[in-house]
C-alpha cells in the first residue's frame, strides 16, 4: 500500500462521516456513541407508525403527543455531555 | 425456516389521509395510507364510504401529499415511505389502478434519521415538492409539464442543514412568485458540546423559509426567525389573492401566525376546565377549508377537541387570529374537509368516521383571540371551555377499525361450524371486545312463520319493465302459496296461480305473462288473465326445470327433455324433444344475451356423474356440445357471466366470460369456463362449501348478477373491485332462496328455512369478517379463555385516568354547578344537544375521552365476561426463566434462563421445551432448553439438585439456546 492511498482512505472516511450522521470513528467516546444510538432510535420510532402507536398505548397519550415528545428528546437524549478533558 | 403468511383482514388503522379529485371529474375522493396498504375511498350519494381501490405497496408509508398542476383537473399523489424514494402516483379511472408516474431514488431504504420520507410538503400551486427527514436532509423536486402535458420531475435540489432536527415542513402560498417551503428547525450542535447545560437550555427552535429560485434552479435559506419552543406543526395559510399568505405555527398551548416581515399574531388554545395545570395542549391534526370568499382551519388537539381558526386580515396584514371551540370527536391522525360538505376523520385508534357539516361554527362559543391575549407574570392567561355535544358536525358513517389489537385468540366458544376470533381492540373509553366470524354481515328485514314447511320460494315481476317484484310464491309439498308485495306482504288468491299443487318453477315469461310449472304441466298466465295449460303426456311428471325469459326446458321422469320457446305472439311453443340416457338431476339455461332472441346453451346434469352442454340454436338443436365428468352427481347448475378480473369500474373493454357452476352432492362447488362460441368447457376448479349439496341461485348484487350457494351455510359469489369473490354469509342454513326487490328494499334476498320465510339484505360487501362488539371500560391488555365454562377474563388498565368513582363525582359536581350557576339554562341546553342514544349522558366518554390526570395515577379492572349471551414465567425485562415448582417447600427454582435479556412483549409456549417470544424492538425468536438439561429435569422430580447448583454468569445454572430469530418491523 502506498502512502497516497492511505490519505485517500482517510479522506474518504471523513467524507462518509460528514455525509452520514452517526458514522463511527476511532476516537468516538462513549457519550457520542450513546447519543447517536438514542437519536437513531427515536427517529426510528417516529418513522414506524406502529411503534408510535405502541408507545402511545402504553403511556395513554395521543400519537401526535408521543411523536412530539420523541422529537423533543432528540435534543439531549443522554443528558448533558461529560466535561472535556483539556489536552 | 420458511414462513408463509396469508392476510385475512387487511390493516384497518390509518397513518395518513389526503383528499382531492384523483379520478378527475367532480367526485371528492380520499386516499388513505394504512401502513403498507394504500386505499382510495369515495363517499357515495348516501354518504357511505366505499373503498374503490386497495393496493398493497410492500413498504411502510409515512407521509402522503396531493398536488395539482395549474389548470389541471385532477390531483396527483406524492408518497413518502421507507423506500428511500419519492413516488408520484396518478389514479387511472379506466383500469382502476394507481399508475406510477415517477419514482426517484435519493437514499438508503428504511426509516432512518437522515433519509427523507418523514415529511412531505407541496407548493400550493403544484410547482415543487419538498421531502424531508427528521434530521438534516431536505430535498426539493421541481414539478412541471412537458410539451405533451405529461408531468415531469427534476433532479433533487438540496436544502440540507447539519445538526438540525426538523419538526414539520409545509408549503407557503405565495401565488406565482418563487415557491417557498417553511420548516420548524432546532439546532443541537452547541447543546452536544456544552457540558454546563447552558446551551441546551438556550436551544431555540427556528422557523425557516426555503426559497426555490425557479430561474436559477437553486434552493436557498431565505429567512429564519425564532419561534415558540413548543412549536410542533405548520399549516399553510392561503395567499396570492385568496388570503394573507404566511403560515400558522401550532405550538404547545398556542397558535401563532407568522410571515416574513410581519409581526407575530398569537392566540392561546382554549383548554378543558378539568385539565391538570401542568399539562399542555398540543395540536395533532389540521385541515383547511378554502372557498372563493373565505377560508378557515380546523385544528384538533390531543384530547380530541376541534377548534376553528380564522384570520381577520386586510390584504397581507393579519389583524386578529381567532380560535373558537368547534366540536369534539375522537382524536384523529388526519382530517379531510371535502368540498361536498363532509369531514373525514381518520381516527388514530378505533373506528374512523365521516361527518357532515351542519354549521361552520358561526354561532356564539368559547373563543380565544389574539386581540384579548393577556400576559401576566405567570405567562399568558388561559381560556377555559367545557366540551359539549356535537353542534356543527353530525356523524353519518363509520368505517370499522380494529386498531389497536391488544390481544387475540381463536376458539370455538359458540360451537359453530368455524371457530370465532376473539380480539381486544381500541383503547380507553373506545375499547371493545370484538368477536369476528368469517362471512358477510346480514341485516334481517323480516321473518314470518308459514303454515307448513316450504320446499321452495320464488319472486316474480308482473311486467319486464317493472322495477319491483309483484309476488312471492312459496311451494309446499302439496300446495302453493302466493303472497303479493305491496305496503305489506299478504296472501292473495286472484293471481291465477294454481294453489292446489306444489310448484317446480315460477317466473316471468315473455314481456308480461307469468309461468308456473308444476309436476303435471305448465300453466301460462297471460297479462289479460287468460290461462293456457300444457299437460304432460301420459302419466309422466315433470321433475326438473330450466328457464329464462324466453326459453323453457323441462325434464320428464325417465329422462326426456322438452324444449319450449316464446314466439312473437307471446305463446309458449314446443320446439324440440330429446331423450337423455337416464334421469336428469338438474338443468339450467343461460340468460338471454342482450339484443338476442335466445340463449345458445342448456346445461344438463345427470346421475351418471356428468354434465352436458346442449345447443338450443335452431340449426343444431339439442345436440351435445361438450361433456364434463364430475366426482359426484350434480345437484344444481347455474350459468353466471363474470367480467374479467382486470378492467375498470364498468369493465366495458373486457368481454365477460361465462362460467358454469355446479353444486355436487358431496358439498363441492364445481366451476368451469364455457366457451361463448363453441360451448366447450375448460379450466375447471372446485371448492368445498359445506356438508350439504350446494343449491345455486341467481340474485342481484349492486345491479349485477351474483350467485347465492346454499350449502350447510350460505355463500355469495359476487364481483367486488373487479374481482370475483366467493364468501360465506354469517347466517343460518337456508333451503331455497330468490332475489327480492321492493320499495323498501332494493336488493334483498327472500329465503325459506324450516317453516319460516326470511327477507334479508347483505351488507358491507367486500369485508371478510362479520363482527360483534362488546364495549369495555379501559384499554384491554390481555385476556384468557375458559373453554369449560365459556368465560373470558379480561384485564383492563389505563394510565393517567380517574377511577370510575372519582369520575362520577366530578361529573355530578360539574352538572350541579352548571345547573345552579346559570339558573337551569345549562339543563335546557343539555336537552337540546344530547344525542338520542345517550340523553342522560351528554358527555359520553366514547366521544370525549377520559379526562387526564397526573401521570402517576392509574386505573384498572378485571372483567369476567360471558360472551355466550351476548399460566412459564415471563419477565418484561429479562426474557424467559424456566422454573420448577416444589410443592413441599412452596418455592420456585429458576433452573434455566435466556442468555440475552430481552424486553418481552408477547410469549407463547410452543412445546414442552420451547418458548416463542417477541420483544419491544421488533424481534421474534424461539428459545429451547438443551436436550441434556431437559432430560436432567425429567430425571430429578424433586428438584433437589437444582436447589444447590451454582448459578452461571449471575443467572441460572443452565442457559436456554436460541433457535431461530427474525427481525420484524
């Protein structure tokens, strides 16, 4: 493998990460990973109408309210981010 | 693993609904998405919803929108789904299908966070469509016409914004200026970085306008402004001369009018007086009504209350926004206001409904306005109201919906021929136990006792041009009874029919005379009362008859066929004789084709297990055209013309095919195709109908010939949506039947069974199940059947609801307060508004829902139900545990568990060692005890060994093995 290829692969990865939200990388921390999982889950619940209906039944809320609640939870799905260690 | 699935009942819940003129013309139509099924509905002239077309799309529909090109007469349908594509459909009236006009792929399939499909918005002038995702991505497609007026679509234009959640999108009506789309957006990038939480608390929703520059073919962010942080939905406000343009932002507790360069106009959404203070009011569905001179919006809250929103405006300047209480109906997922004065409400749970507008909320009612909005230290001053009976809407039709099915079991509790399906449906006050029986529902119009046990029944018109039947003729073993149909049905003796003998057939013959065939001859009753009798030669008797309006064939004992035709003068003339090899079992003549003198085919069934088709044409009269051998002697024959299965509503382009149906003595219905020219039989099929030989009768269904088959249960063969269906009727065993048409009942059936004469109509054609619903109090969760005592035990519960006692007390208090406070005027109003069926309870829970309380409260009940009048350990968090019970110690020992914790939602005990389960994330799987563990348990009846065994991996000593699993959704 030549040196230029490696740069190429790296740049391709970066491109993917920018294009597809949630694509992982080597330095991903636990919090970021969890946030992505949660946001993907909420988006999936919102997209699958039967899932929304299922939650709405369990919580005795309307489907519209349940959808709104899930959207709201996408802001901080795992609470506040941990303090960053200065490097 | 191979799975085979057959849909018995298609999905009945509705995800999204849109309305428009999809077939062109004037008819108002509704397109509904039921998850993976797309339906076209149309209210008929009686206000009944009819399903015109139902298509399985093999995907999940998430959003629908309709648009119309300028100057065009029909609407197109845009579908947002999980396919990673945008699809534009056009309804083809001629072929009764949705034609796929465009299908553009833009992303991965599946319901993903950043793949568009969740939101759809169209430019009100039909020039562009925006398709958006929950996060980041939005694509705009430009729609246009080519030189031959076909719809064209551009390549996508991106309107993406990273790290941004999107709540809603809609088109902005700006006439013929560049198309604009509005979106509620929330940027989370800073909140994700800031560990102090300050950025998160300051996160602000924005309303952003995206402009599509048609000249540059480019989308740009035109304008963005802060919007209430509770915003969840956008509604287009008419513009371009029809209104002030701009949009309505629906937020928690507020509706706000916004437009670029216009100050916000905000009004508070009135709230129910009994709503806990910490709960907000959220708009969940919206509909717009637009006429030339005015427009208004109907917004429905999460509690079911509909508000009428009007804008007071001068040109582009909105002066006041008013929100007036309109009516309360069950919470909807979509509402459609039809131009014909109907409101279609697609309920999120339970039955859907069609309402008619009686008024448009012009009368005095609770109203919130932007002009009277009061801001105090605690925020904006709320406006309160009390829900009341329907004032502006009246319900005229219901569409059954089983959604949500909470539990279901199949059992034969009523000892019927087929088992019943018991299902728990609905939620809260609208929940019910539904008993489903395969078959079409029947509505019985009359049952009357007859003096003996009848053997047959016919109906007959007096004249070919008559709309309704004149007589019902009932034959007994030794007599014939004639009943005349008028205001009432009564016996008559002046009809000319011979009443001292049984009858074999009674029908209209020629244009205006009647024919009665009895064992000894044919009685021909002319219009003027003259009677001609034809007597059988010698001592032979007539055994079987086949006839249509102009031709009669009789079979004498011994197997001789005699063929008669009606001549020009209306006389019945003998034409031909033919000797069959043995006795005739049954006969039928095809109906006379339109514009012809005679039908060409006679079918004769014999006891030697054959069916022969004979010619009735003058040049080869009584020649055998074809022979079909069958497995048992035929009992009854019927020619039925069926339109080809493809084709439009009228099917004019597709010639009908002629089918010969035969009911065999073994209970099998045998069907073959008859070549219309040669009479050759081909493509035979058979189907078992019941324990008795099916008798076949021709009746009318929706103005077309259909077939009624009477075996141990009745079946109806008819055409529905271009398909021929053979479905059982939910009715008892019948002996003989005929079609029935009178003033009160246009398309009915008269039948005899036992010593009773029954008149009934067949309802809701096209449905598979006939259901009986028993209302329940709270959302049913699970039930068990007790087959021995024929009992059902149901558990019901609801979160955040008051108990029945608290509810009664609150209701009483309210009515007392209302009655005293307004000097009895509230009572008078109550009388006026109360529905007929619940006069005492103008606030029926079914319509208004249970009032909400704090979320930590809950109610439940266990119900033991006797519908004949009318326990393995599963943990929701930890998957399956296999336990052993020791009676002497009264203890449970967990000896095996699952290796993966799962959030179980359903489980089933498959066999001794195997459990099937389903979890919250859409997985279905099987776990089984390893053979050695199973054997060990068998050999250790005391369980002493397990008691002292060490646990593995913080769990039970043994692990069950997963056998098969598959991912659903």
